[in-house]
C-alpha cells in the first residue's frame, strides 16, 4: 500500500558527514558486484556507508566533488547513484544546501491510520512496555527477519494510549544478535518512541518499512488490553522494518480500535 501523504521533514543538522578516505571507499567499491555498472556499484557502496552509520540520519553527505575524488568516478556517475538513492527514499536533496540522509517519520503511519489529535494537531501517543522476553520466534517471524534456526529474539509487548485510554497494542520481535542491549534496558527508559532507542543503544537505524493492513475481531489479551468486548472489530497492521541495506530489523503486529481507524491517501 502506498500513499503520497507526507509530513514535513525534520530540521536539518548543519554538520556534514565526513568524506570517506580513499582506502575505505575503494574497499567498499571492491566489495560490490563487478558485473554491475559503475553507478550501481557506487550506489551499493553508498548504502554501505549508510548501513555502517558513517553517513548519519539528518546530516549532509560529502559533496559530489568529494565523492568523485574518493571513489575515482565522474560527476555524472556519482550524481546518478545519488539520484537512485533519493528515489529509494534514503537520501534527500535540499536545493542550495546539499544532499542529506533522510530521516523517515514512521509515526506518520499512525496518523494515516488512526485518529488521535489534540488542539488540532497530531501528537505522539504514550507508549508503555508491558512485557519483555527472550525466546525463539514463531516460524513466520523468524523467516521474515531471516533469522537462523534456533536463533533467539527479543519480544516486546507494548500498549499505546492517549490520556490513559488505550487504542493500540503491539507485539514486536527483534533479533537478539542485533538488539541485545534492549534485553537489559530498564523498561521505563524505552520512552514513547522505539526507533531512537534502536539507534542509541544498538546502532540500528530503521530506514524503511513495509506494512500490511487487515481487519479482525478482538479476542483474549487484545480485547482485554484495548478494553473491547470480545468480537469487536480491530484493525491489524503488520510491519516489517528494514535497515539502509534492506536487512530486516523488526517485525511487529499492531491491533488498533476500528472505530478510530481512518485511511488517508491522495490519488492522482
């Protein structure tokens, strides 16, 4: 499902990410598939810079001239690789200021799907971790996250609410190998937004996500947590979140109260 609805971009940080040194960039380029055109290989090398967090979200990447020198490529080839990453939503060009690593706003999906406004403005709902465990994931989750057999995952159960009135409950799975620090983080320190914690404590940045919507009936724990009668309609959002290198980082299933559901999309 796609939508052209966008929220305003966050303020840009003025600090520029460091220009890569020649040995590092040449190694990154050498690691790409030599059968591909140079612009595609450059794109893959740039993705490696994003995935390693050498190029950080919200900061400007090196100038095209710096990248030409570092990678030994022409300005046209460098520009083509950058344009491809901009089309993928990983970079964002700002006229007169440069090219920045895009910081996606994943809370925007909640604003598309559920009504929760105060004073005429969207606001981030309160989030509370109800439980945390480390265990083997269900096969569906393990396959989606490309986890090895018998590899363990961290599972979080979270409730989101406004003014202590719940509207969304979530089941979130994370590979323990990438997110081990979250197994020790005090629950009170998770806060209302999880993705900043992924970056701060685990060095994992969510760059994109794929979502699937369906409708179901509230049963058991879901009905109890959302204070719904058994059988009441709920909207189910399944999300698979990816890093800059398209490796899956997070699988989550959210159940939301159907009467607060909305769907906003521009069709052109």
